[in-house]
C-alpha cells in the first residue's frame, strides 16, 4: 500500500507564510513595541479569529483534523485569505481527515475526438488543453505555431508530452519567449501548489514537483513561499521567433472530460483591430501553409 503524504507541513507553512504577510496596521491592531517576527503574532491571529492562542498554535502546527468549517472560515478571514487561498486551506483540511478508503489513483485519459474537433474549429485563436499538472495534452494548429518553442523543447517528458512547468523552469530559452518571465514562473508554481492541495495523492504530480525541486533552485524557492492560484487569465506578451512581439489575451475554462482527471481549455486571442491581431493572423496563415506542405503521413508534398 502506497504511503500517503503527511499534510501537516503544508498546513503549518501555509498558515505561517500567510500570517507573515499581514501587518498589524492592516487589521487595526496597535503597532507599539518591538516585534520579533514579520507580520502578525499567533496570539493576534487567534484574537481576530475568535479562538484561543493555544488552539490556533496547535492548528498552525498542522493539527487540522476535526476542525470545523466555521472555525476554518474564521481563520481565513483573520488572515485575509483571498478566494483561492481559502479554497486551498479547505482542501488541506479535507486531505488531512482520516479515511478508511484507499484514495483512487488518477489515471490519464485520452482527449475525446469531439474536443479535438472543437480545437480545430478555432482558426483565429490559439487553443490548447492542459491537465492539472500543466501537461499539454491537445492543441489546435495555431497553438502549435504559437507555442512551438515549448512544444519543441527538450524538457518534454519520456512520452514526449510538453509541460509548462518543466519548460519555464528548465529550458534556458524560456526567458526569451515571454516578456514577463517572472510572472509566468510565479503563476506556474501557484497553480501546481493549488493542484497539490486538491489532489495530494497524485503520484505523477508529486514526482513532477520533486523533479523540479531537485533541478531548479528557483522552483524550490518559490514552492516554499506557498503562494496559491486557482483562477487565472489575463494578458501575456510573447517574443515569438517568427511573429515577433505579440500580446494576447488568454482565458482558461474548465473542461469536464473525465471525473478522474482535471482538464482546462485555454484560449489565446488578440484584441480586434490591433497590430497584435495582424501578427496573430500572419502566424495563423504561416501555420496553415506549413500544415498543407505536410501530408497526413508526415511526408512533404512534391
């Protein structure tokens, strides 16, 4: 039987890092006297949450089993957690509860043809499907052109599957592909941290995190910060080797393919009437031309 991960360290470190980010001024507490720790003291969080200092200290040491949702909600409010952080705290609490059942293994599933048809119908937007570990499992033609540096990277796994986290942290060319590389790193780690909270028994996810912690000091440092992100979207500027600088709006959508595996459909598009739209159309035209030069068997037409 596989040994299950101990969640106490995650709970302890998450609560401690959130507490350290809040100043007394933010919660209306007096600031007189010397403070040995950044942010709030444990007893101050306890007062704000309406619990005893002893109780909160025990909670911050990872003893979360049996804690009611009302109390967790009070602690989340005292620490001013945002929606994603609050969800992560409740996920940690859920994972810490004892269970008589062996956790079901998550199994990779193939993307159904209907999803690939959906992707292929989007000709002026780059669309791709990722799983919770940020593996890219399906793309349309424009996404293959836009993310060519990632898809062709040597950081793909043994099965040849590209992964955003491996690319951003292990490929030396990654900083040249996106303007806000630091932002890409932060979002990637925060998404994986949230996924680990939801699915602590995912062996493949733990192996990925272990690999990145071993091979990347940058990842290891950011992982220790316990930042969390579940919902994301916005604007990203790429430095594409063919299209040059191109700014795209992106939005992920939940894609319920299987109850055993989480998937997300992310669409990248350009603001209409802008030079970015022109560059995206050129990239789409280039991708379509390249695709026509190659037959379904992979042979070039004469």
